[in-house]
C-alpha cells in the first residue's frame, strides 16, 4: 500500500488543509511501521499522492508540535503523532486501512486466473469495488463465475452429456432443450442451470451451495432497492466465487 492508494480512499482529501493532510500522512506512516517520520517522509507522501507540497513543511510540522495540547511530538529522531491525535485518527482512518488490506487480497486473486479474458473481466470487477460501486461489483462477480461455469460444462463431452441429461429432470417442459454451445444456455434460467450443474460430476455439494447462495445475493442487489450493501458482503461474494468456483473448475 502506498500513499496514492491511501489518499484514494479518503473523500475530498485534496480539499483538506496542510495540517490535516500532514496528520493523515503521519498516521499512514505509523500504520506502515514507521515509528518516527521526518519532513522528508511527509514530502514523499505528498509527491506519491500527486499533491502540491507546502513551501515550508517545517513550519507546519512545528505548528502541530506547538499546539496545546500538541498534535505532534518531536524528539531527536523525528516526529510522531501525539497519543490523543493518533487515537482519533485510528477511529476515522482505521477503516480505510482495513479496506486497503482486503482490496489487496482481492487484487492478488487476479494473478491466479489463467484465462486472459477472465483476468480483464475481474480487473473491471475490482475497479467497481474500488470506486464503491458495490452493486456493480456483485453483479460483475456473478457474471464472471457464471460464464466460467458454463464454459466448464461445454469444455468436456462427459460433463455436457450429464448436464443435458439433467435438464428434463429439473424442468420437464424443457426436455427438448439440448446444450451444444454457449448461446444455448439462454434457454435456461440461471437458477435452473445452477440446479442442473449441481449433479454434474466435478461439482461438489459446497460448490452448489455457494452458487445458489451467491445467485440469490446477485438477485437481491441487481435491481433498485433499499437494501444496504456492506463491503464485507462483496468481499465474501468475490472470494467465495473466485476461490471455490472459478479457480477450482479447471477449463
């Protein structure tokens, strides 16, 4: 995590004054394991975040030290946030750190995808997540997993035969439907596909459970509603489907 990623998570950070920015950057440096920071460290954060630096950084640092009570403490090795200031920032910025840590886990999953098309699609999903478009991230994640599932069925003749044999059992009215290509799946509803594929060799009970549960979540958030979405729900959606469906069902 660098200062650019940190600032990106803070609304209207560019509109904050220099003392507020300096305290935030000080907190960021502490969170990265820096016990003491210097004016050079703060300038580097400004540069990494592409923000204009104050002409006299030392003056602003000194003003924070001289406040009563002080917001920065200074000794022979540099500056550190005063305890009260740090506790306040822990409450406001600690959530940002957690989001960035989760985001890194989600981003790292992309490296596990072998299909280039899926990597591009997953990258767009993460962009939705980063932008706070959580409904879009849920929909995109389901689309990625469902497309992978369909291609997995089509990639093996035995799996495809098993799937086709299960169509009439799931819905006798669709006994005439036979899948031979990607477009044929449009004859089936997604919940029908999930139920049928649950009996195809290679799909475990847990996979089917995850697929049904995540399809239900997609359905809940794909349309306008007053339901509130938490990032934790999106984190779960992405990690469960990518780890337990996309990565486990090898094409």
